[in-house]
């Protein structure tokens, strides 16, 4: 089983696709990593067919040149915390759980803001029966 940066890669996938399972590595970066290791690892190889040497080579290349997983998550969280502490506009948006990058919020933005909260339309009481 190939374990890179603390993540078990899916065994049946190709190496260039499986590397994208690591936080901080997308498809383009996975291709760059494999190009840097030109001749040693074929991108079309399945993860289950990698040798221990190839896995070690991938691990050393990634840990040497890129921030991934825990280190990257800590950095991103520290940046967000810094924005909140200095009371920047981005920090304000993070604090209020609103979209940070200029998206509209009058409609949409449901992912960030959560479920709709209906305002002003409480359930009406049933009408009293008519007197005879």
C-alpha cells in the first residue's frame, strides 16, 4: 500500500490521479512532480504496481519541495486567523460565515450561509368555525 504524506493512495488508480488525493496536490501539480521524476515513475502506472523505492522517491520529492497535508492546513488556518485578528474585510467575512471572495449574497451563497431561515411568515392559526 502506497502511503504518501500520511495518506493511503487508492490502489487501483493511476499514480498521476492518485496523487491528487493528498491535500495540496492537484492534477497539474501531480503531473509536475512526475515530470520532475522523469524516467523513474511512469504516470500510467497503477499505485498497486509501484515499488517501495518508487514510493520512497515520491515521498522524498513531495516532502522536500512542497507543503502538503498538515503543514499546509496549519498555514491556511493561520492566515485566516490573522485576517480575523487584524479586522480586515476578509477577516470580517470569515467571522460572519459569508463568502470572502466577492460573490453575491442576495441570492445564492447557500453553501457558505447554510439553510434558508424563513423570516416573518409564522404558521397561521386555523380559522375559528363560523357561528350559527
